[in-house]
């Protein structure tokens, strides 16, 4: 999306010249001839960059005074000042007041474009650094090669270039924000902001102020998330927690891409792509009157469901190796391998916290490893919540000591096969290949032991215990 540049100069010819040069390079421009017009433009929408004449003859404020006013409203907006012959000292003073650079009149178009590119790149890097800090703890991609996660990636790629709104569903910790960021990075808006707003983390009293911003006496006091996302993507996380009054206001934004700040009365126009996410069943929320049905249909243009980790266990080895390499790099040690037993235990775990829980377990395991740079993580080095998480773990050696050999062997085989089938998400062919049996032989063994696999290939029922 084109960057929005505000040109402030008292000379019409200069405004037209600069605007034409920037428009030809694909930038979006607005113009102002005075300080009052410039501040009104800021109140209308924050620009990406301001080009400011230091003199501004006939204006209520000169360029230096206006620069101070701009920096009070938003210290992060980059400002390049224009200076004529004989007022270079004034331009240097502007640098001291927070201007990013200055250019002397008359100037060459190439030099102007260079300064604009440099200033916007600096701001982009600043925003990117802030974004990276916000992404701490988030993977940069949807790791895995399962059919389920490949289908999610394929949908994101297909939709990324369209600008259509998307609703991402799935339990907590599956990577809904990761998917939203991936969609943004693959879209034409990738160079513009990605702004995340969690409805669950904001009180109803603060939600409107954070989302829409604050205005007082016609002046911008605080820019909201919508304004900051102009040209980019707004991610509304846990959208089911959005206050009911705010839901109606979001409908207006979705309809005409405009909103009214808290304390204001004029519409502010923005160009924003909406991506929302929820772990709740919105059909239930609608039926119980907590979520607007008309808003649901506005947001749910392209639905994407991310399955729980227990539904794509074949991705666990890839995720384990990904996080092991990442955390080992952070701690400046060689990434450890995971033994077969350790990986089997990880794949058999239920993972109620999904990918987020797995990430935390791998980080904890690496931090608490007995020796720095341990080469292999064994099963007994994993937290007890992993080792004891699978159903039937109570069949330990002690419980079998009083049983006859045949009964103990059958109990061990039953638990072993149940874990392996769960590990491979109910895929009998993969389970048979791993345990070293023919598929037909495994079927006979499962029938003999009273183990049946449901058609959904997810849950196991031990008929012998039912």
C-alpha cells in the first residue's frame, strides 16, 4: 500500500511540484498551505511522513513551532524540513527539535526522493523492530507437513492477495495469530502495519479508546489501532470478547472503512484489512445474544479452521526440532536430538495447550537439561506432564507385579499399541510400519486385545475396559 505523505508549504508551486514527483513514484500525498491546515490533516489521519517548510509565511505558526506541535501529537512521525537559502541555521535547529532531515531549496527531485526513502525506511525499521518485539513467542510460520496444516497454508496463500476478510477459528494455542501474520506477509499490504488487538485483554471501558482513538475539541489526542493499521492489516483476536456496543461500530468500519474517535464527531477514513480470530463457537454466542449475527457474516468471508495439535500429531517432530533449534540458538548451544522414546512420548501427549504448550515444554526441557549442550534428550528428561499424560499410563511395572505373565504381557501390549496408534493419529498403516507388523496382523492383534479405532481416527476406545 502507498505511504501517506503530507506536504506543508505556503507556496502552491512547491506543493504541486513535490506532490507530482512523489505521486509519480507511487506515494500517496496530501497538501497543506498553513499550520492550521496541517494540524487539521493530522487530526483527519496520521501520515507516514511530513515534508515541512520552515518559514510558512502568513501562517499562525512558523515551521519550527509547527514541528513542535506535531511532535507533541505523535513523536514517531518522521518530518523532513524544506529550507531556503540563508536559513540553513533554522533547518539545523529543526533537526534539534526532532526533524529527520532537511533539504535546501531549490532541490533536485532525485535528492528529495532519496531523503524520503531514507526517512520512511528508518520509520519502517523502527516499526519492524517494535513488531518483532511483539512477536516474541510467536513462530514465523505454520510448521508442519500434515494434510491439515498444508490445507491451512494453501487457503492463506490463495486468499492473501484478494483483500478479503478472514475469520480464523481453533482452540487456544494453535497459532491463529501466526496464521494472520503469515496472511499479511504474503499480501500486497506486507510493507504496511500489522496491528494486533486482543479483545480478551482489554476492559470494555478501554476497548473503544484503544481501537478508535481519542479526540478532544476536534484535536487528535491518541491514535487508535485502526488508524495505526491504515494501509495494512488489523487482527482482532478473541473477537467473541468484543463489547456488544463496539460490535455495532465495527460494522460501520466494515461497511464504509470509516469510524469516529471517542470524543469526536467526524468520520475518519482508513484503508484496513480485517482478520479476526476466536476460540469460541460463534454460533452459540449468536444464539445466546452475545455476538451480532450481522457482524459474524461480515467477518466470516473466508473461514479458516486450525486443528488442535492432537489432530495433527505427525507435525510434532517438525515442531519439536523447530523449537529445539530456536531455543538452543538463543542459549548458544548446539541443538539437541530427541531420542525415539522421547519423541514417542511427545507425540502421544494430549497437548491441551496445543502448540503454545509444546513450545513451552521444549524451552523448559532445554533450559533444565542436565548438562549444557546435551546431545540427546531422553524420555526421562521430559516433564512428568508429558510422560504421564496419555490415557492408561497407570499401568506401570508395580501394578503388573502381581499378575501372571500372560496377563501382564497383554496389558503391556494393549497400552503400547494404544500409545502408538494415538501417536500416529489412528493411522493403522503408519502404526504397523513403526511397530514392525503387517497391517492385517496388527488388525488381528488389536481385535484380540479389545482395542478399536474410531472412524475419526482420533479417539481410542478400549473395549476391554468398557
